[in-house]
C-alpha cells in the first residue's frame, strides 16, 4: 500500500472518530450527566484544525516570502502544517502545529535553480478555501504551487467522506481550472493487505 493511500485512510479514520467523539459529548452534555467518557469526548471535540489559511498567515509571520506549498504532516508526534515558502534565493519550511497554531520550527534550504514566482498570487490558503468550496465539503490536505501549461496554478487535494478531489486553481485569478474526483475503493487488488 503506498504512502498516499495510507495517509488518506488514516485521515479518514481521524475525521470519523472526531465525529463519533463529538456526538458522544453532545449526548452527555444534553443528558446533564458528567461522565469521564463525556468529558474526554468534549475535550477531544474542542481540538480542531486551524486550517490552511490560518497556517499560511502564521508561517508568513515566521518567514516572509511566497508560499509554494502547504501539507498536513506528522512531525515529532504532532500533526502539523508544513508550509514551504520561497524567498529570493532559498526555500524556507515552517512547521505550524495544526491545532494550536504554534510555530514548531523553521528550516532554510538554499535553492538557486527555480522559476521566478509572480508577486500577485492569491495564496495557498485562499486556493485551499476555493477548492473546498468547489467540492462543497471536506478538508484541504495538500496545496502545491505549480507552473503548468504556461500559467501558475495551485494543485489542491481535498479529502471528503467519500473520496479525494484534486482541484486545480489559477494562482492569480482564483478560478477553478479543473477538478478530478477519486472515490474511496473498499476493494484493493493487493491480496497482501492483511499481512
């Protein structure tokens, strides 16, 4: 099983589990009962992702430049937004805690061989919001800036309850160029899934 399929599956389980915990907390609160499970569920429910737009703002406060990509990743046991920022002659990776918004680290890489990114980009956070709105629900899990067919675009992956959508957004105008949808398949051709 490849890494992308595993990550999509793990994110599905996390989202489904948060819905179950949230429902339990609402039931416990509505009944007037205070149970350890209800209190735990209520605490779990309060933990929400800050979102790609907020992660982008926080990363740009830590390191100025143009955001090339934002990915949800796990670093040192924490769920983080890994924000890649282009500066004049280097790339900067900023890790933002996905729940608290705290900056967890900045890594600088020198990069002298790349295309010049225009200054009038809409931003990766806005592109992710446009993609989620286009899909009508879900969570943006990855945004990458790309130069495709002579134009700058954001490739946005949106995870939904039913599958994964890949939405291409014009990086300057914000117009959705195309969207592709992959439905989750419960049947895998690999006979060794149980190994």
